[in-house]
């Protein structure tokens, strides 16, 4: 079922951060529909493109993340990275600020299109799986973080779902936003998962809030 916002507070015993956790979303049945009904974030439904959220370049968290993404991108083989030649020619970032990955032919430079022999989807994601390493160690945080979002205000941090408004002006014309309730029969419903988000995205949640807060969130769910 779709999630209703319901927040609980947890204080991190390590650094004192006061976390506001949207447990309503964490207990919901949301699941990623990439490749299984996901209509993407364009102005029109585009399930056949299989771009998911990759229609725009990934925003870097900071200079260290940009350096890591550039280094990992340089290790990708052409057989696994459709736009290897583009990356070799002009890099993987949109400009010298290195704050966003480039958009090539309508999607992130790391996105392999349907029909590519090396596999459709994020080349970094595929390479991480090939190496037997956590995807979280290869992809930009904004990519593996979705549909989760962190807002910080001083010593308070809020963990919640992304919403249409978080996409800024682009969100106003976006055809579909998977974390919100379907608005008609033409919109796929992502709240069809077999497990609650706190289980299906446990690795991502712990990476965002830390192990101590994750333990407390999990403990509160127990009868």
C-alpha cells in the first residue's frame, strides 16, 4: 500500500544527531519497478527506454565523490560501458566543476541503452556486480540513495522519501513519480513489494543513518 508520512525521532548515540525517520515509508511496500513498469522521469511515459531516473546526469555529493566516480569510470571496459568512447574523449562530467555527470543522447553517460550487448542499465552498477562488490561503493550516492532522501538542518537530519517537489521545476512536468500515489490507470503503482522498505533497502538505509540508528529503527518494529 502507498505510504503515509509518519515520523519518529531517534538520536544517534555516536554523534548526537537527532534523526526524524519517516517510518510510514519504511514500513510501506514500495519497490523499484525499473525494467518492470517504470515509466521514467520524462514528461511523457517512457517505459521502453528503461532509463528510470537516469534521464538526467547524477549530481555529485562532493569533490571526493567526483574523484571516485571518475576513477571507477576509467576502469570500465568498452564491453560493459556503451559510452566508453565518449568518456575517453570528453570525460564523464558535464563541465569542469565536476558536479554532474554528462548527459549523452538523452540520458546519463553511464546508462547503457536497451539492446547493448554489455547489458542495459548503469555501467557502474553492472561493473560492481561483476566485481562482486557492493553497488553502493561504485555508484554516486544520489543514485543508490533513491527513493530515500536526507534533509539536514543543523543537528537534525530527516530521512524520508523523495517527492515530485524535490525534482524542482522538472517535477512539475514529470509524467510519473514512483513514490507518490498513482493518479490514474496509466501510472504504474510501485507499492507492490513483497517486503517493507526497511528490509528491501536495509543496506541503503544503514549507509545513510549509520548502524546505531538502524538498530534502533529495527528494534522499534519488533513486537
